[in-house]
């Protein structure tokens, strides 16, 4: 609505010759060279553009590296928990190159998890699990299994 009003009024003012068309002449006289528009010389503008491109490439490379590190972590977790592999993660790792690894924080966490799992798998870990077991239930289960085996043997063997 405002655009319509402005265009109608500016056309009428132009026709009267009161100088309402000055805005458009300023826009038309604006320099077409982007360097001049930015207030720089041509060389400064080219250097600025080069720096911008280099910074963008650095940001893109850092972003790709982070994506590859995350993909590496997902691959590690999939291997640990025996989940199906993802081609997307493998592609991201390949795109980033061979220098992809887990970030230090995640490496520490993974190392702590491995130490905990090794402790559980060790003899001492198994002894601690034995303390937590219900011995009466184990005895009952062993006696029931022995009784079943004895009955099965009696049925198959004529000597017993």
C-alpha cells in the first residue's frame, strides 16, 4: 500500500518539477564498481575478497573435520554395541582424510569406559559379582539341573 502511494505521489511531484525525482538520480549515479561502493581501491577490494574466500575455506575445512570426528565416534559406538554400520559416516570420514580421530575429551571418556569394562571382565570383577549373587537360588538351580540330568540318564540307561 505504501509503495503504491509513494509511486503515485512521486510521479505527480516529478510532473510539477519540484525536484522530487532527486532520489532516483542518486541511485542511478551510484558507482557500479563494488570496490568504489565499499570505499576501497580495486587492489584492496581484491585482497579483501581473497581473504574472505580463504576464511570460508578454513571454516568449511574445520566444519568437515568436526563432522568426521562425530562420524568416527558414531562408528566407534556402533562397533562397541554391534550395531549396523552407516555408509554416511564412512563417507564423511573418507572426505575428511586419514587424520580423523576422536577428540581428546571423547578419547578420555572411551578410555574410562574400557577400563570399567575390563575391571568387570577381570577376576576381581567377577568376584565382586559373586558377592552380589543369591547363593540359595544358584544352589536350587544346580540341584534342579542335576536331578533332571539324573532322570534323563536313568531313562536312557538300562543299568541304572
